[in-house]
C-alpha cells in the first residue's frame, strides 16, 4: 500500500512510522504495525505509486471561495492531472472527497480520459464513494457506517463494491434495514448527493436550533428543556444551538450543494444564520457590558470542537474578529495549543488566572466544563456558547448561555 502526498513532512513522518496528525485514535498503532512490516509507505511521486495499481483512492481537499461560495477545484484538479498522467489500464479510481452533484461524471471522467488516453468503463473504472468519518475517530467510523458507492457503470460499481468489501470490516448494525456494509447507490450522482444531504441536514438542523435559541432568549425560555421535550417524541430530532458550526464538513458542504441547487433557500438561510452566531453573541455581550472598547476578552477554544486539535472553519476566527471590531483586546486559550502555535494565528495567549473582563466559551473542551471563576480573574461576563459550564460554579457571575433565556440569574451554591 502506497500513500501519496504533496507535503514532504507528512510523507517523511509516515515513512518513519510516526503519526503526522496527533490525536487520531489508533493511527500511531496502525503505523507502528504496517510501516516496519513493509506494508505501507509514502511518497510525493505519483509515478512511484500509480502505475499498476489495482485501486486508487483520492481524498484531496476541495475548498469553497468565502466570497462567492463557489467550489475551488485547484488542488483536486492538480491531483487528478497527476493521477491521469500515470494511470494504467485495469485500475479502479475512487474519489472520496465530498463533491457537488455531477462532478465525478462531468469533471473527473473527461480529465482522466484526456490525461491518460484511456477510456473510462473500458480501460479503467471511476466511482464516487464519500468518506463518512470524523477527525479523531476515523477507524471507528469506517466500521460503524455503511460505505456508499456510486459508479458511472455497473461494472465500475461492482469493482468498487468488491474492493471496499475486501479492505473494510463493518460493525453489526441491527438498526439498519439493509444491513451494514458496502451500499451501491446506483450512480455517482446519488452517492454525491447522499453525502451532501447528510451533512447539509445537520447544518439546517443546527440553524433551526439556533433560530429557536435566539427567540427563546427574547422571551425568557430555556430552549434546552424545550428541545429535550420535543425530542422525547420519536419524530423530532432537533440538534443543539451553539456559537459556531466548524470543521471541514458542515460549514462547507451546504455551499457545495448550493453551487448546483441555487434555489435551495432553506439551505442558504441556515448557513447564513449559523455563520452569524459569533457576531450575534459578541453584540449581546457588548450590549450587556455597555461597550467593549478597551476591555480585555478571552476566547476559550481555538479548535472547532472539543478534544480535536483542528481549527478548520472554527468559530474562533469570527469571534476574535467581532471582538476586535468593537475595540476589545483579545486573548485566546486552548489546552491543545501552545502559546507559540496560537501566536502563529496572530493571537496573544491567555493563561488561567489572567485577568479579563469578558470570557467567551467557543469550544467544548473538557477543561472548560470544570472551569472556575478564579480561572478568569475579574471576569464581568461569561458567555457560554456551548452550554457546558456549571451554573452553580458560576453563582453570582453574570453568565449568558445561548438559548437559556438571557442572562442567568445567580444560583445559590
């Protein structure tokens, strides 16, 4: 098995048997087993990896332009061109990067055929099979969820099903009528839409929860008790509100969906609402404190979610920007990042015990669940954007929990 990456540092670490992405469960264990045994190596050279391969799985980032919301295929086009240059007959090519509907057939097929001189469906097979894993638990998710496959031909789909059944094992899922395993969805387009649909659903659901939370704050209702009550009925699955929706998937894939379904206003509205939440909470804090000019604020959590050392589309960026726009001096804290690492983002680091006027919980790290008022000395307002702090611990400190009905009243110890 050969891995290809343009990042020489990643390649070198893999070849040393060292995990390039700390925090991914079981990754080091797998590398320690496979690399010394000669069963896995990495290279930056496509010519070293592609010719003669039975299967090529491509998982290269696809970006979205922040201004236009149009997909930026730059990296994927480059990888596809390099793949095509060295593609040989008999290879199965599977794209796992989430794509707008129709991309496999209308973009990758012509590029691969032109670059290789081969014909898809005769000389090689092309399929789409979306990754359905979360950072930190990739190996567990590969077993837990069905592997979706969509081909451009029946023969290609059959090859893909055979390949994935050989390389993956699946947990028992008695809750699935179809049973866990490799699912052929009948076309690349269906597989592309399935991945977009499952992720866009989450963004729209969170947007709905945030809308409920904003209204609940206006009328003094605890939205969490409302959501729990609603979800006690089996047809309701309302998600939780929060200061931000981050990560590689949920903030990005609805925009990929919108690139081909431009009339999907419900998707657009939810994405815009979710993106506005950091600014809305900063505005709320400013209204309570009177003004943020000259005040010191700390954003607690650089990561997009607790326990994961990853800042992809994290709410920290919009929160810091909104605070600075109001004249606040902004510090950032994250237990997973060193002061030097935070400094590379242009942030000054906060340390527990430092004095601040305003603290905003942006990521649901475990450390923040047990945080004490003394950890943010002198704090005049705590904004809990993840509903993880303990009301009794913060008795007497003005505290906002999004969707909890406004400023929390003091709670007796």
